C-alpha cells in the first residue's frame, strides 16, 4: 500500500501560530468616523470627475452624499441602527460609486445616443442618481422619525414619573 502514498502530495506544513503583535482584522467600518471618511473619499471622487460628468448629475451625486452625511450626523444623538448602517455602506461603497464608474467608462460619443430603452446614458445616469437620492432621503426621514419617537417616549416617561398620581392622598 505504500505505492499509493507515493502518488499523493506530501502533507501540508502546519500553519504558523498567529503573531500576537500583528494588527487584527480591519474595522468593519460601521462607526460614524469611518462612514464620514468614506463620504469624504466619495466626494473627492465626484469632484475629481466633475468635468466628465453632466453638471446635473454632479449636483445630484453630491446631494446624495450630503443627505448621507446628515444621516451619519444623527449618530451624535443616538447610535445608528444596523439597517441605517447597512444602507449607508451600500450606497457609499457600492451603488453610487458603481453608477458613476459605469458612466465614466462609456465612450464619450455614446453619451447622448439613445439606447434600446429609449433613454440616453446621460438620462439613465440621472435616473439612477435620483433613485439613490430618494433612498438616502428616506433613510434620513426614518432616522429623524426614530429621534422624534424617542423624544415622545421620553416625554411619556417623564409625565408618568413626575406627574401627580391619582393614588396620592
């Protein structure tokens, strides 16, 4: 049976023990400081490519990032919930950059030529950016509503806690 062992590759060396002084995995990026940093980086990307993007699209893309910054800023009042963080990360790290990069990759001669859908790439870009702006605005409204609900709950608590009871003699 040793002749079968000769056909098999030699066993792999055991993995080295982890170095305790080595840095851990990178932060998952859900803290407000990291989100603000990602927003600044995306704003720089938009500004750097503003000459190659339609003016209206630059304005809309910056409005998306401005609204997202407002959502992140609500974390100063209360921590962002996980759904808000996931939505912000999705827009910052995927949806908005992918939309812009896809447009920037197009041949300049094709930007105003209608596609089979009947829309030009410029129109499609603006439509996608408007959808992202609507999503960011909805996210801001939800974050603000959560703050308003918390305020109302606090008011109810305070009324209950400090108002005179019907049981007082």
